[in-house]
């Protein structure tokens, strides 16, 4: 949000959209931002969450903007909201104006100072590795005024509602309200301790199926999905030693000899190289997934967010 104590922009090009005004004030600029966020997010509450503003204040800014324009921009009921014809036309021009203004602010920011502030990030649990810690250390060395607030959990957070700036995910979010940028490939392997596989083969020697017990994510159900690295379907006949929502716990459970698990290369590459862990299934066969940076919008993108995404693209 732009915060200038006293600012008036003289409207000299074309006719002012405010019939009774010769100047465009800072409050009007806030109203433009509020209106555009309402349209993009789909509601007053969601817009307030994005802007850090209470819903009554969002409604107040919208009403003030509509009074200044002498036009109704949104048709609103208790259950739905839609743009009026005037709102559709005004939204298009308002977004262009804000994009130009934000570009100017970003240009000045590059000149006047580095990225700064707190960046709230959601990421999967398995990303807690020495490699990612070293990456954060390099970023902090380059941009020491940015504070990273990292939440590790294996769930799809609601970026807007929960106030996250960015999520790192293994799937591309096709939501129209979110932007995804591919960062890198991450290989996933089904791995186990060699002693565990040898013991399991001995115990199941007489069985038609040689299926060592698996350590599975809580969300995985029998019959779906496929385990690409092992080339198999997880069916009712598959022994399950343990379920967990924490990938790091699953990794340590594999090292403890509890079972085999499907884990990212970031966690197991050193263990595979040393022989501490071995592949289960087709040796060396991996599922190549993609890590994405997912964020709410290209517009009004803070310098701290843009710098972090660009840094990840550069280093991953």
C-alpha cells in the first residue's frame, strides 16, 4: 500500500472521472486499489485480507469511490457480486493506472533501497534440508533486510486467506487467481535400507508377491495413486508399516528400518550415493516432479517477493 501523508495528483489528461473534483487525492488512490482487489479476489473480505484492511473499511472505500464517480461499480447481494457495465470499463482503466504507478514505485525502489520487510512462505516439510538452508543463507547475505517467515507443512494453504506471500509446491496451481512459476525438477525415489529389503525378501520368500512394508503419507488411499518410482499401484495387498503426515519423519523411519518410502532426492541423494539407502523397485527409476513458486498476483508485487522468486529461479 502506498503511504504518502499529503499527495494530490492533478488530472490533466482527458476528463476527470470525478465530476466535482479537479484533483485526485490519496484516498481516491486507495479506493482504486480496494476496488481492483475486490474484483480480483472476488469479494470484500478476501480483498481486505490481501490489503490488511477490515471489511467495513473496504466497503467504506468502495462507497466513497462510487460516490466520487457518481456511478455504481458493483452489483452486490448477500450471496453474489458482479461488475456493472461502468465497473467493467472503470476496472480496465484502473488496473492500467495502478500498473503504471507500481512500475514507477518499483523503479524508485531499485534506486533508493534494497528489498525489505517480512516474507511469509509456505513450503513442504521435505524442503527442510541443508541445501535449502544454504540457499536461504545466500539470499539473506544478498538481501539482509528481508526477514523470511517459513512454514513447513504438507498441505495446500490458502495464500490469500492465510496471509502468505508465496508457496513452494510440487504441483502447478491452475487457479485463475494464482500465478505459478516453475523453479526446478525434483526427483522422487522409493528407497529403503538394504538390510530391511534383505530381511523382507527372506520373510516373504514363499509368497507370490515380494512386497516390503511401506511408510505412506496419511493422504494416500489404497488403489490410488500410482507409486511412479516403484512402478506399482498401492493395493489392499500392500503391507503398510506406518503412515505419517511428516516427510522428514518418514525419512528417519526408513533409516530406522521400519519400511520403504517414496522420498524426494533432496532428502535421500547422499544416502543413495553412500549405499546407506537403496532403490526399491526399478533400480534408479525416479519420478521427475516440478517445484513451483505460487503467489497471488503479478500486479502490485512487492520487491521482497520478486527478489526471492528471481533468486530461486537463478539458483535452482
